[in-house]
């Protein structure tokens, strides 16, 4: 009887392991220090944050990399369960997805080549500006430059990833890039570029889930609160910033 019970317990443990909840995480891994790929692994502040959340919420993570503008459609279609990609919480996005409580605040920066004499005025001098499609930088330039007639539509070049935008900047195909300040500062350290201006937007990043997925959202919010209270969030910030 004891042997039979041991076998039953073992089988229950195996079943529990096999059917452990796996959450598919969508990201755009070209945005250091928030998310990028190094030695074949997903790394960065957001990736480590999600790993800590997964530990507290007791689920496994499966990582999926895609272009930033594909993330929300993939979330809505059920192709991914959660999005962590330095995504700004906006009223427009809140209409189609649910966001966690904010975990980061940022502005937008303008970067140019390190040897360039261009300044922030490049935004208003018909320069060639690069942005990542669907990002806050894209929306800001569209509304405040193109929309107000300060920049021709053809001079605003959109990219699937910032890696492509950065390559074009360094090759002289565009004059500047508008992107989130923490990432701009990181690029200024690891690439021959420099920050020449700040656009104060005060945007907040959140983790997105499918509209109505309250169970997963509650777990994520609870975990973020615990990480803040225990000092683990501060450790992650120190690690990457």
C-alpha cells in the first residue's frame, strides 16, 4: 500500500509539472537595456523583471521575439499572453489591451552620430528622422512634426527595429533618431552616437495582457508591488541602469 501511494504521489507530481502554466511572453528584443538578445538568450531589464514576476506568480515563461508594432495585434489574437517591451501606457492602447501598474517612467531623446554637429533643431530643419514603427517616438514625431507641417512625411522614416534605424544613422542615411531616453543613453555608451536633446513626455511603461485577462493581470500587479516592497526592483534597476 505504501508503495502504491508513493507511486500515486509521484504521478501527481509529474502531471503537475507537465501541466504547469506556461505564459507566452511577446517582446521586441532590440531595445537595450530593456530587452535584447545576448548569446542566444533574452536579457535586459524587462526580461529579468518578467522572470521575477514569473517566480512569484508561479508560471513558466516562453519568449517570442517580434516587431514592436506586431505585439498588440499578437496579444489580441491570443498568439502571446503578455507583452513586456518598454511599452508606454496610452489611452489609445488601453482601449484594446489591459496594462499593469506602471513600473518605469521615461522621456524621449534625440540621438545623432557622435561626430555630428547637429542639435535638437534638426527636428525643425527638414532633417531625416528615424523612429521605430508604433513607438512613442513615432507617434510624437507624427503628431508634432509631420502633423504640424514642420517635417515632410517622406523625411520621417519608420523601422521595424531600432537596430535597423541605428545602422542607417551610422551610415548617414538619416540624420537623427527619436527614441526612449534610457535606450538612447545606452546606445550613447555602446555605439558612436550622442544625445543632443530631450523631449519631455513623462510616459510610463506597463506590462500588457489581453483585454479582460484579470487573473493574469492581478498576478502581475501583485508581483510588481512585492518586488518594489522587497527591494528587488531596485536591484534590477541598479543592474541595468
